[in-house]
C-alpha cells in the first residue's frame, strides 16, 4: 500500500477515536497526516470511503497474519494459541480502531455491510478449520455452537481490554482461552449435548456447496486485491484490474452468478504473471475453467 495512503488511514482512525467520525473534518485528517486536502481526495472521495478503507486495511492485516500462522509446521492447538495471541496484541496496540467502531453509529452504505458479512464468513471458516484440525470429526455437529462461544469469549476480552485500557500478558490470555475452549468442547462431546444451531441453519454459500474448496474465496479475493495494489503495474492497468475484481465480487453476491462474466474477468487477471497463480486458485474454487496462459509470453506485463 502507498505510504501516504497508509498514513491517512492510521491518522484518521486515531482522530475518529478521539473526536468521533462526524466531528472530524477532512481538513483535520489531512493536516494530521501531513498531506494537502487535495492529496487526500486523490486517495479517498469521502470520509465514508475512508472508513471502508480502514475496515479493509485492518481486516486484511488480521487475515494475512492468521494465514501465515496457519501455514507453520506446528500442531493445531499451538497455532490457535498463536493466532489468538496475535488478535489480543492487535487489539492492545490498536485500541483506537475498536473505539472508532463503537463511538459513532456509522452509516456508510451497503459496502460496509458486505465487508462485515464477508469477515464473518472468514471468521467462521477459520474457527471451523482450527477446531476440526485439533479435535477431529467429533466436533462437526457442534461447530456452530463452538464458533459462537469462542467468538463471544474473544469479543468480551476485546471490549474489556479497550474499555479498561488493560495491559495483559497476551500469551497467557490466549492459552487461557484455548484451555476454556478445550473445556467447552470436551464437555459437549462427553455429555452428548444436543446442538443448539446447526450448519444447515446458516446462510453461508460455502456451506451449501457453492464454494467447495479448502480455501475461502473471499480470502483469496482479498489477497488478489492486495497483490494488485502492491504491484508495480501502470496506474491505468491497476485501475482496470481493480474493476475486474469489483465485477467478480459483485457477481459472487448474486444468487444466480453469471459464469461468463466470472470467466472473462478471471481470464483477464490470469494474463498478468504476478496474479496468475492466485487467479487460477479462485477459478478452481469457483469451478470455472480459464485458459492456460504461458507466463513467459506475458513477462512484459509485470
């Protein structure tokens, strides 16, 4: 991400936490970020768009860290402890982000609703995979209840850390939460309790089989967007590729997806060497066939 854009995101978040979203002007954000008001509008058209960018920025940061820990050659429980420690560290070091979320009742349109839904899907998939890796198939029928209870514990500690400005040993806290999760899961299995909410009651598409893949399509799409933003491609080409990503995401939100649109956009993305691998993963996840492209022929596009 461009350093000036990153600075605007980080400084505006602090101002929103201190003063509130509505009480903070774009002029104040620009001054705090050490850019001109005109430069602000080069990156964001409005405060609402900036708010969405803040949400995406921190969501992407978290999911990147989750993925890196998940790829480590360690047992499932150790990885879960490290992931929870990472969550608690982020909350402790970025309390202003949480304050910003609760200080104002922000109305920034349908876009933020879609992001929240996508984040909830990713969070559920992460918990589902983590629990199954540690405890096996015995937890399958309880996975929704387990997810809800772990989410509740995390949200409770997040709020306490922020509201009371707590300085905790995040490693010990992460281990404590995983131990409590262990108590919950073993209790469910040993008592043969009846699940309160089951998978078939949830509305997530990937549960219904529309995303039959080991990797989350929303997570892959986020990774694709970051690769585009961080690439050295020309500005015009980046804009075109971002538009392709938007078209794919819009199509994925529909009940009746247009495969021709998805195939066309993914073929365009696959033509860029630095994006080919991630684009092909998305195509496989969506069960869409895209032409095989010889990377060497397109090296000039990098």
